C-alpha cells in the first residue's frame, strides 16, 4: 500500500471536489504545505491587530459609560456604540468561519488545510470576552499557519507568545510574586494555567516526566509574557519573577527577558516525550484511533533526528504504508463533515460569499454545535476529542443528518443529481449500496443526504 | 419498493448489531413494565472545578474570611444553613429546598485524584470512578452501575446534551440526546439510510437511536410529503429558550416516564479571575436547573428523586493574585431531591488553618466523593455494597452508612 490520490484527498485533505484535482504524489502534498499561502490570501481573515483595536475602543466606551461627569445623552451614545461594537465582532466571527470553509472548499493543497486545523486544535485558544471571541481566526493565521512547515518549536513559541493564548490561559493575569509589580500592587500573583497546559497539552503530554514543581517554576519563568491592546505581545519586565528557575532539571537564566523563555520552550519542544506525544497525536488524527505502532515509531524517530522539523515528520507519516491502509479509518469530525460536503457539492464561491451573518449562523454555526462541535469553542484547552466514539453518537448523527437534509437550503439552486453526486463524492470505488440508495431515493434532497451520511463518506 | 418497510426494520436490524437500539420501544414494547426501580437519580457534572468553599461557605471557620479578603462580602443571615455554613447568594433560590430538607451539601470531598490538578484528568477520573487513570479508561461508573441491573434498557438512562459523557459510556445501553434536534424524511429515506449503514454497526446503531429519539421528542420523523418535511425542519430551528433549561425540561419529561437515571453537565466553573462575578452565572444556572427539574417532574416523582452534583476537584483555599482561585483538591458536592435526608451539611470539616490544608494550599479531603454517590445508589436502587465497591467504584471503601436518603 502506498500513495493513492483519492485517499490523499479523503484521508489527508477535505475530500473530493468535482472541480479541483487531487494531489499527484507525496512530494506534491508536502510541497503544498510549504508554498505560498494562497488560500489565506484569497479568503482573508483580519489581523489580530483589528481585534486589539476593538479592545481599546471597548475600554474607552466603558469609561465613558461609567464616567460620573458624563451627561445621559453621552452615556446613551456610548452604550449604543458598544452594542454596535459587539455586533461587529460577532459578525466578523461568522465571516471568518465562512472564509475558513471557503479555503477548505477551494484549496488544491488539502493536506495543508487539514494541518492548519490539526495544529489550531493542538494550540486551542479562544477569547473569553465578547470583543475577543472572534479572535481565534486571526490568531490561527498569525501563529499557526505560517509555521506549518517549520520546526515545532517555532510554532510553540508563536502560539505561547500570542496575545490570544496569553488571554485564554490567564497568562496576562500572572505576576511574579517577588517582582516589582507585586511589591507595588498588592494582591497580584502567580497564575499557573499557561505553564501547566504547555507541559500537559502542548509539549510533553499528560503522562510526561514533569512535576508540580516544574509547573510552578515554568509559570515563574513565564511571568514576563504579556500583551497590551495597543502593542500586542510584550515582555513586561516589571512583572517578571527575579532569579533563575529550574525546569526539568535545567536552570534558565536569571535575566528578566524573553531569551530564557524561548530557551525553555525550545528545550521542551525537543524533548523525547514531546516527540512521542506529537508523533502519536498526528498519527491518531490522520490515520486511526489506535495507529500502527511502527508508523508512530517512524514519525517519532524522524522528529528526534530532525529536532522537530515538521515536514520531515509529515513525510515519515506519508511514506509509511500504514498511512495508506485501505481499511476505513477515522470518522470525520463535524467540521470536516461539513467542509467536505461543501467541497463535494462545489458550492460556488459567490454563493457562500454572499451569505449574510444570519445565514452563516443558521447554515453553519448552529448545525456544527448540534453535531457536537461548536465552532472554535471546545470545552477546554485540550481541544476536540480524537476518539471516534466521541463523535459517533445518536445526537451527533442526528445533527449530521439534519444538516445533510438541509443541503438544498445551503445551495439555493438546483441540487445535483444524486446519481452523479455519489461518483463525485466517493468515486471511483463507490460501494454498491450507496450507489443504489442514490438512485432509489425519493427526492434529490434525500439522495444527497444519503450519500453524505454513508459510511464511505463519513469514515476516511 | 415503497411498501412493506418501516422504521421498525431499521431499528430491528440496527438493534441486532448495536447495543443502544436493542431496547427500542419498537422491539420491546413491554420495556415500561420492565423498569427496574421506581426511584430516580440525576447526576450533574459541574465541569471546570466548582469552588466548594464559595458555594457552601464555611463562615464558622475563622480562617475562611482571612483566606479570601477580596472574594466574599459579609455573611448573610438569610443564606445561613446550619449556623456554620452559608450558601452563596447565587444559590439563594434554593433556600426553600434547604428548609424543606430537599437540599444538602457534602464538604471536603474529592476523588482519589491528587497533585496534577488537570481538569481533563480530574473529570476523567470523576466519571471513570476508579482509583487512577493508569491503564486507560473504558467506561464510566454510572454505566457500570447499570451493567449489573437486569431490566435496565436504553430508556432507563438518558445522557442529555450535545457532548458525549464518559460517565454514561460503556456496555450498558444509554440514550444520548440533546433536545434541539429534529429530523424529517420519507419512509423510503429511512429505509435507504438503514441499508447504506448496514455494514457499519457503530454508525448504524447511533443512527437508529437518533431516529428513535427524534421520533419520541415531539414531531414524528416520517412525514407525509416533501413540503411538510422542509417546513418541519425549518420550524424547529426557531424554537428558542435557554439550553440548560431545555435540558432540565427534557430530563423531567423522561423521568416522568420510563427513565430512572439522567445525567448532564453544566460548565463555567473555572473561576481563575474575578470570581465574585464569574461564579455567579453557573451557580444561578444550577439553581434554575434544580427548580425546573423539581417543577417538571411534579411532586410525586420529585419525592422519589435524588440529584447528585459533583465536580472534578475543589479550588485553592486562598484567593489568587487575580481575585480568583486556582485548581485545588478538596471541594464540595451538592445533593437535592425529595428523596433526600437534606437540610444538613454532610462530611467531616477539616478546617482551614494552614497546617490543616492539603499541600498547605488546598482543602483537605476527608471523604471520597464516590462514596456519597455510592450510598445514594445503594439507597435509591438497592445496589449491593459489594457491587459498588468492587465493580462500580473499584477500590472504594464506602465507610459508614450516612443515611443519605429517607
């Protein structure tokens, strides 16, 4: 078993498209990860700077609303403006959901889009206040997408230093107990949240060789990491805990600056436990819940040999026969189910592009939540479950069927003939039962839904 | 082709390969009569680590106010429980239940989980019900309890909400549903769906159960004509309401009928920052859910109901640098229901003096949260202690009978 263009699309991309060709080789798949980010340019998402600008504006409006010397009219105007601000943030979030879907529908480098999703999930972060809620899209474009083909440590540093991550895991609230800031402002202290998740989720893994003391010392090393709405990411010397810290037995410089933080992150990224954690997680995500041991071992070895060169690790996966096994693999998560449906239907760019936010909400955001995967809102920083059983539930299946039956509402134009659609979505080896169902369906609407609900479409 | 088939065929076939549809009403119409007990149990998982010290405040402990200068305002007599403990104001709506003996708390509980203080592991262990996560997790304790009950069917237990819970996962049949889904397709469509899935038992079983539940919770799945089907599917999207109340309503509806066990989660408890504000919302939600359940099941069923509310661990005794609290160890659990011997705070109070704390930072657990759930199931369903200690909660010592239920 080895490379197969159909499987490359189904298992390592967002599925088949009637208008975009499949990759022709493993080399092409890997080159597609490294080239210019065509999709991010064509379906742009705003820079995080714009999200920050909203935080600034919100602060100003809050001040105005609470000002004792303001007139009622001034206060009312500020309240109205604040509502408009929240609405704009909400609408941006929906627009960026649409842009993400467009990228998946129109990409000719599907593996790249899947990797962007995988790593975005690995480094889960979302806004915990209204104006930051849409910030995940910009964060992913800045911290994750530019690093898909680099070293893991560079992505780690970019994610950990990003304002949205600092906000999400409370790093922006953490102050070294013996820092200048703590001396002056009583009641400010250490927050371990980011340090803990970096060890548990991002690098070593929950079974990794670290202790509560490592968590605390890493948290103390992190104390300078912060951001401001005006400047973005900063290193705040006044909040940094003085003195050296020891993490996993290694001492990191006493200087309150960014260098020791980057040092510790690079060391964590290159740690053998991280190699194992990342190799396994990639294999589980792309191939199967219980991946071939030899496949994981090959990826782990490549990771260690190259110091976490991600393309080399991807290549180790794609060159391994177990990655291409014919047996059906993972169930698509709801997001991939919806994206690959839109791609198979080749929903025209301008149709999706013309949707107003209400429609994006009804046709994409709400259905994803019903299927069990609310957009960019997993329960916690551990992201979405990799286990098939988390998704194969009556509730999840009902959500998928409901969405699949609503395809005519998505297209608002003639629905394709299910007999043709089944070949596009699954071909060239279509299970006879699915082909029969597509032919025997009472209506086009049900025929399309039956194809989308078939195990051949849902399991890759 | 359009004659001689029905949903029943789908369910029968899916039932033959999967577990959850095996007990569908189309297959075993007598399942109502087969219901194993009359008492009801509701388990609510509070995800994110509820601060038990803030929910059930130990005012009688002099160290409490000292540890949390920025968190708690003054003591309120109207929220006093027993002279020592007092409720958080956001739980104030539950005071009438307390006075009626239908609300209780247990202080200083925890799972066997120690030191790592990870939500995800903490919740996994809480739901898995064992001594540790070593060796992996394959099912949840509520499911294992059901595995030993003859006559327990998929309708006996409902896991409610959009996420799937480890607590109810396992070999025993459990219905999983979020009450905001609706399906509508032709009889032919149902039949063809069955056919395409027949080689994939997992998908087929989940789909069959989805069809059954969608059929049961309001509108029938199979509709007469295409226009009607489209209209129905668009109509359901307009039904609004608060998610947590819809869940409570659905639970009440099922518990009034054949269901005896229901479980769901309420999130939002991870109050690292500005807890005085951030804890109010989840507590209010919790109180609303309890009252809605009570009203929904009616007095007769409420009298047979026990609600167990548990969280993965407690939070630090001292407030942190950001007017919140961090992950801790010992915490509180809450109990409600007409079946309960309530109006008291159970559990041994270890005190908040620094030397009494776990790791000098957390409330010292004095009992295992699993033991209280075990006694509730012993009392409500008559599950044997030996079963509970060996199979449902491996490694648990239930200790003395606290006389939890009436």
